[in-house]
C-alpha cells in the first residue's frame, strides 16, 4: 500500500473537516456578535452560550490546523524489515478469528478512517489503547486486544 497516497487521503479528509468546522465557527461567531443576540435581561444567556460555542469551535479549528501541519510534514518512508512500530507505520493485524485490519500509527487524529485501494485504514495514535500496545512491537509479534467477548490474540502481519 502506498503510504504517500495514504497521507494524501488523510490530508484531504482533514482539509474537508477543517473547511466545514471553519464555516461552523464563523457562523457561531456571527451569532454571538449579532445585535439580536444581545441579552434582554439578566437571565438571558443566549449570547453567552453562543460565545462559548464560538470559542470552542475556534479552538477546534486551531487544533485541526496543527493536526494538518503534522500530517503534511510526516515522514511516510518505508520501515526497514524488523523495525519497531512507531509513528508513521502502517500495520496489518490478523485476529485469531476474523479478517485482517490495517492501521496507521499517526501523530494525531485517532479514529480517522479512509479507504485506500478498497481497504479501510484506521488511524491510531501512540496515546490510544491500541497504539500504546503496538508501539515498539515488530512484525510477527502477537498482542491481546480486549473485546466484547474477552481478549483476542492478534498477530502483527506486517509493519510498513
């Protein structure tokens, strides 16, 4: 799987999310500063609630800008055979029962999923429970991942 193509797909998805979130933040700011949002009495909290919403969305926009910066500059070169899993690794896991899943160990944006070559690739970060287990392991290692019906053994098929 081409990791440059994968990084481009992540950046494209994050840019789309950023455009949507930026528009929402601008709308919230406009609502918070509009004259009709002015408090009519001491108990009217509409303007304050709108301001809190606008502030939170502005922080999310800033965080997403930082995430995009991390992905744009991320080295996605190949990992040498036998390398330990680290940020930038593309990891394929095979559970003892079920189908093979592909994960990308990213610097941020855990949970982001994009389809590449017809296969979903999910971002996990080193801070996530799965990411903490994966970092430092190598292809051929096994790990236990908790599930609804107990822990399931997973084998690391490849680290690219």
